[in-house]
């Protein structure tokens, strides 16, 4: 009986300690600049030049056919660059994210047509499921056309891994984040969301290096 009570006390102690540590961690993430420091190694300086093509990486679709907020940001930035004359062609990259859905690249292309980009200037890559595959599959499209340089559009936090993948595939890459970093630091909730994205990217970078993809 005494052993049972002792175990119960130890369990409550460690559970309480973990709970307090969790809440303290959330407060640190939400109300201090720690996310900014963690983001610095992932930062890529924007480099806008004329390229053979603009490549917009899909950032997900909801219910198999509706762009997520991240995808919408990337689409708008890519279309803006096209209308500014940074490249004559635009490639939308992204395969199926859900069974029975539509490839992300196809959904992005459909929306781009509504934003006054002619169909003949749009190319679609729809076989990829991850960033590494987006680079490899895009290379299969551009090689016959002898395109070497791309203006790469993706989210700020995702940019470094994407650039490394496309460089590994043989591209000259001009990184152009779809969203300003200031958006992520607007408030406590945004910083918590940013922390999750940073952890995802650090994990992705480690995994990709192990696989030899970057």
C-alpha cells in the first residue's frame, strides 16, 4: 500500500513538472524572440532576377481541391513575378496530397489562368509528393527545353530546403519567398505556429541530408 502511494506521488510530481515545463516553453516561444533566433539558419536572401521559368511549389490543398493559405500565398507571389516579366513561363509543382483529389500543380494552374496567365505559358508538374521529388520531376520538364535557371517560390520557412533540393537537381536557383518573415512574428499565436514550422524544417533538413537529397 505504501509503495502504491509512493509511486502515485512520484507520478504526480513528474507529471506536474512536465506540465509546468510545457507551459513555460509555450510562454517562451510566444513572448520572446527565440523563434527568430531559430529561424536564422533557415533564412535565404531574396534574389530576384530574370530566369528561364518561375517555379511555384504547392503548399497543400484542402478537401483535395482547394488551396491552403500557404499555397495561395505562393500562387499570388508567382503570378506577380510573371506579370512583372521575370520569366516567360511558370511551372506549378505538386502531386496528389489526398486520394481522390486533384494534383496541387493542377489546382494552382487553374487558379493562375483566372489571374490572366495564358495556358500556353503554364507548365504543370503533378507527380511529386515531397520537396525532393518536386525538384527531380521539375528537372524532367525543363531538361528537354534546356532551361537552367529558375525563380523558386515557396514559403519563407521552407525556402532553404527547397533551394538545396533544386540546386542538387542541377538548377541555378533564385529564391523568392512567398511571404514576408514579419508575418510570422506578428503575435504570440503566429510565433507558436512558426515554431512548429521551424521544427518541421529542421527535421526535414536532417532527414534529407541522411538520404543524400541535399
